[in-house]
């Protein structure tokens, strides 16, 4: 590659792009786009800003974290193993067995669980593991819901796959329509990202839906990655999990989770986004290969954080308190919105997915007139030929502030948008 017009003394810069040109296929990250959209706008000076964009819980983290980090501080001077500690894996395995009513002794945590420094990096890196050079003699496809979590698209593109955006609208129950997938597409599918409860719509997949998705993964030989990071923020009924559904399906002896990986995080469950702690569990063959890949490209989770995470996965009291706080926030939002903008009570997660006509224009008005910061739905979705963009008319509102602040923000939305 030729570099031109470069001079240290003159201060000139490279005039030719360098590096991996796949990166140029991606738009700016959603929050970068939002910052650019709102940068020219100065909200009213007498109104305190209310930030409802990032899914960053503002609840006080459990005291377990500080107590455990202090007690295990001697571990900061050690390089942690990629596989974590036996105690961490056991705590996760026990939690999965309890939460999803798995048969006793079926999940072998040492071979089926891998700690993660947050799930975003692992969801991204998974494409490097799952996407081959070709699938069925063609460019591999990576399927994802539309709207979607941005790292799904980034992972697909940077792995050399074609990202395929499956519209998830009110008509499809806010999940991709699995019956619409053609054999031609499925044959070249290498990876399918599925989020349940969905970000941003909060829809939870049924057992029948998950069973069909798992069956397709096994029939066509692709990895099904089920992002369950919002599974512990539910309002009425605990969402079903992919692992428990897989157990009930016909499978090769000793391989109940073939082709399946599930991802969980403490960011939402325990209001500990800064801890950067999660895990992936499922197919032992995939977990083994994932561990090998991560040995090359990722730092292990520090031992004190592993210890704190272990304690959090063994404690449910703080999770119940967390859930109660979100129920109060949804009640406050519902009281102010009164069914406007297509409001519905989601099965899980902590987002409102409000239909406002034009998400970008609504976001600008809310910031200018009410200092309420929300995310345009189009920043989480893509256009498909012949289809309306499933996010263009929406805004995503993250209920991460306290109930009174949520009520104030929702009242402003009604006042400003009408």
C-alpha cells in the first residue's frame, strides 16, 4: 500500500486510507451518531438534563462488590486464567441450573461455561470463531434481528460475512419471523444472533420459537447465539431460556446444547456495568474453541472481579430489589404516557420503544425543548430493500433513572411531542 503526502515536519497526514477497509462498511456507532445529531442543539438552560439513551443502570450497585473486591485485593497482581476460577464456573452452573430448571448434573460447568469481561467483546469475537471463509460455496451470512445491538453488525462485517437484517416489527411480535427464512439463506448461514428479551422492544421468545431456532441451527449447521443479557429484568413472568428449551428437544446423547451458546451479564442483573463481567455457556465444543480463541485476543477477568462475580451469581436478594425498582419505573412511565405512542408493557428489559413518527426529529425536539435525551430507533436498525426501516418511526427510552425522574421525562415527552 502506498502512503502519500506524509511529512513529520510539515504536519501533513496520510491522504490514503490504511488498514482493514471492512471498517468503512460500518456506520458510526449509535451513540456517536446521536452526539453528532444533538451537538448543534443547546437545551433550555433552566432544565436539568435527563439522560435516557445508554442502557446503563443508575441503581446503587450491591455492597457485595465492594466487600469482595476489598477482601480479595491480593489477586490484583496475578494474571488471571482465561477460563476463570472453578468457583466462578460452579456459581454460574448452579445459577443456570436453578434459574432454568436444568436436570441435576446435566450442565458440566468446567466444560460449558466461560467467563467474559462483559458480553459485548465476546458477542463481537464470536463471529471470528463462527464464520468460515465460505459456507455452501458462498459468502457466509450472519443473521440478526432488525433493530439490533450494534456489535452484531460490526462482528459480521469485520469477520467477512454478509449481515442479514431480519425485521422484527409489531406484526412479527418484535422478533424475527423464522418461517420467512429461505433454505438458500439458511444453507450459507454461519451465525444467528438472537436477543431475548429483545433490545430494544422487550419481546421474549416463547419455548416454541426457541425450539424452532435451535432446530434450524442444527439442521443447517450454524451457531445460534442467544443474547439473554436482559433475562433477569422482567415484570411479570421469568423469560424462558434457550438452554432449558434445548434440553427438551431430541439431541445426540450427551450433547443437549449442540450449536447453541447463551450470553449473560451482571451489567443489568446486578446494576454493575462497570464491573465488565458476564459469561457464555452452552455447547462444550464451541466453548473449548472459544476459550482457545480468547487466549490469543483477550485478557482474562481479574481474580478479584471473578470473586465478586461469583458472589453476585450466588445472591438473589439484590436481583429482586432491582426488579422491583424497574416495576416501579414502568408503572410511572405507563401512568404518564397513558397508552400514547404505541406504549406496551414489555416482557423484559428496561426500554420503552415508542412510535413517534420520526425518531430523529423527536430526539432533537426532546433535547431542545425538554433536555430529555433519547435514542432514535433508526440508529439501531437498517433499511432492507422493499421494506420500511423498522426503527425509523421510533425512539428508544432507557428507564435507567429513578421512578420520579422517569415520570418527569415521560411527562415531558407527552408535553413536547403531543
